[in-house]
């Protein structure tokens, strides 16, 4: 019987406008008295970050911050972050920001008491059992974009600066103890970031929905997540101050990352090596390869996509849904292909090998191999 699966779902989420004001209470709930806020350079001096540090300071929790985080964080960022954490005598991490700040913050909390290299904990088989779970620090996650959904994930993505490979570092205790989803933190987000992060949420839901694995709860969440993106991403893109649209997109982001416990696929398998080598925005890269991957998987997903299109109110079945994705990308200013994204003179052999090593490969509806993966990359160019 194939109806088997291992299921676990997210943590305590405090959702709503203004709930960042509960950050000190969240620290207390997570058992932190001296947290380190981890975010990226671009956010470090913005009011939303400085105001959060002030809230911590007023509560007697200090205002320590580490912000040397690259757009695609790597082991060098991790090493510096661990030094800041250990030198400061911290007892927990507030992972604050988009995917880069959230991922690195979680991995710092995970690695602060481990003795093996971080690559020994890649999401391969049962490698996560190598970790000393008692040494993992508590985590509070505060997203400031609506896309990655990393705030409700049990992993962090880390790039290897030497091999240009993205690795997924997994452990069940990387899951945040408390998540604060405050859509006010995403007000004013630039249109290009709104588009890329929003399409990241859509990609997570779409790939989870198409994955052949059995997880009906994820399936339902994925469908509703895509409806929210369809209804509210154009609004958020058009008006940076539309708080209702921002709130629904923040929900869709968390839903996408919850749903992809069912699996990801070729969109992410292609996107990860491209992002690691060309330093492209992850969600935007997902959007660029989405339509070619739909066509690649058509024979295995056509009936499922027809049902999805009907639910979303998109006429024309598979073709209608495919055209909707192409038109949505165009309306959001997403590059039409990888060449427009900046992928020039690519080493296709390396990209293919890296894609086939990516953990997302196992969730693709069509089995991927060197020949069809190379053809898929060529179609994306």
C-alpha cells in the first residue's frame, strides 16, 4: 500500500499586524534571556530592525545583532555568526528577515553547540541524527518578506563558497519555537522583491501540489496557498502599502513552506545551483524556470493541473494554467528566461550534475536524468 507518510506540522505562530511588539514575550516563551538577532546587511539599519532591537533592549534582553549575511549565505557567514553568538554569551537566536537572514539564523542556532562540520548535517538520509539535539539553541523566526516560508521550516539553506553548491541543513529542532508573522514588517517592500518572494511562495505550493508523494494535508494547503497568491500578489506588487494583500501573502508564504513537506521538484533542483553560482534571487529564479518545468512534467501532472486550474478559476485546463504562469511572470517584471536573468555562457555539465544532486529531485513527478535535465536547462535559457 502506497498511502504512507511521515507528517509533522508547524509551530506556534503569532500572526497579525503589530505583533512584533510581542517579541520580548516570545523570547521569554522560548527561554531566551540574551538573544542574538541575525539579519542581513540591507535590513540592519532599517527602522523595522532598529525598532525591534529597541523593544528587546527595553525588556532587558539587550540589542545584540549579527548582520554580515550574504544574499545566499555561506559557511563563512556562518563562522562569523557563530563567533558573534559564542563571544556574546547568547542563549538563543532571533532569525529576522527574508530567506537569507532566516536560514543563517537558524543554522547558527543549530551549530552553536555542534562539533562536526556543518556539511555533515546535510539533508541526506539520517545525517541529522549526527547532531547533539540538546545543544541546539532556541529560535524565534520573524519574516520580513512573504515568500520563502523559512520561518516554519526545519532546515536552512547554506551555500558552499568553494563548490558553489547549495546545501540543505536539516534537523527537526531547527524549527522555530515561536514565529511572529507581522505583515506590517513587509510594508514598503520594493516591487521586485515583492514579485520574487511572492513567486517563491507560489513555486513552493505548486511543486508540493505536483509532488507524487502522499500528504493530503499538504495538498490542501498548497491549493489554498496558490489561490491567495493569485488573488493578492498582483495587489501587493501594485501597492506597497496594501496591508490586506501583504497579510495574505505572508500567510501564503508560510503555507508554501508547510506544504512542501510533501516534496519539491525540478523548479528548485534547477534554481538552487543557478542561485549558488550566479547569486540570483531564489524566488525570481524559481519563477523564471517555472513554465519550462510545467511543460517538462506535463505528462505526469496534466490531470492534476486541470483540477487546480478549475479551482483557481483559470479557463483552459493545463494550457490555460501554463499561460497564466507566463502572463503572471510578465506582469510582475520577471525575466522571460535564464539568459535575461544573467545566466550567460553556463557550464551545463556542472549545472546538470548539481541539479541531480539536489534533494528536491526526488519529489519531481518525472524522473530526472542527465539527458532530460540538460534539455530542461536549455529550454530555460
